[in-house]
C-alpha cells in the first residue's frame, strides 16, 4: 500500500488524563494542523482497524495550509494491537509523541472524571474493578514496551504533563519540535496563559480520595516509576 497521506503525520499516544484536551485545543487553534474533522479520536488502531485505511483517511480534510496531519489517540496507548496497526497504516516515519503524568495522579484524575460524569459508582477500588483502565493505563512501562519494540525507543518521544502545568509555553515548544511544527506561543493561538481546557467546562462536585484510597493507589503505582526509568533510561525525579 502506498502512503496514506502526502503530508507528515504525528500521532499522540499518551493515555487519558495527561493533558490531551489542552493539546487538542492548542493544535486546533493553530490553523496549520489537520485534525480529525468530526471527532477528537477515531479509535481506529484499537477498535476499527478492520474497516480499512479509507475509513481512517476519511476523517481528515487535508487543506493546503496544513503542515502536518495529527490525531490524539488516548486509547491506542494501552491496546496490544495498536503498535502493529499504526505501523501497518502509517509506516515507520510516523512521529509518535507520548504525554505522560505521574501515574498515581493520572489514575486519580481519571477516576474523578469518571465519577463526576456518573461513569463509575462507589469508591476507587470498586471503580477500578468496573473500569480496569483507570489503573492499568498508568502501568506505563508495560504499556509502552510494545511501542518501543515496534518503533524503537528513539522514535517514541515522551513529554510531561507536569511541564504543561508549570509552563505551557515550554510544553508547547517541546511538543511542536517533536511534531515537526514551528513554535507558536499559546497566547498567539488564542489560549492565553490559563490551561482553559484542563478546567471543568461546567461546575462539578469535587471528587476527592480518602487517605486510605491514596495509599492504595500509591502502593500499586509507585513501583511503575523505576520500571519506566529503566525502560527508557531516563530520570523521573519529576514524579518523585
């Protein structure tokens, strides 16, 4: 099969809870990035790959001003099939960017979102039994290993949610460099200093965890940090 697109393509594969709404709003506001036209995610690489390349390509309306094509696919991160499907469809030259966050904080944030919208009931442990993704998508080393095997560690680029929280300009510059885009300050893109899309879009009741729940989460996910340090050969003091 020939190339699906005649422009470079970047795929963000970081899981839910790692800043994807902000990244999406930033990329959309730039005007030079072709994102899916009818939905944020296509779910092709983990749910719909049987529908073929034409199905995937049909979600993008590529125009002359677009410098790259991009999808932010949170569900691809923890799908065993996704790395192979990405390679088959987009080839070895796809730019892979993986936003990550302290694993316990990611799981806490995802649980809170699910609880706010009534997608889970009960406490954290009950929610994890009902929706295992809350926990297992934070097991980064296990989830990332198939991507590194398929594409090589040098081609899977990690960026950190904590950088986005601390300094959106630095985060945007880093993400743009990895995607092959010229840097555009978030202010110029219309987002300003605030992380607008990281805030609740409407007033929601606060969802907090008890001390016991926080310890339960930490006990299960703190060991992930040294595992990921070893896998990627990086220092993750940012999470310690």
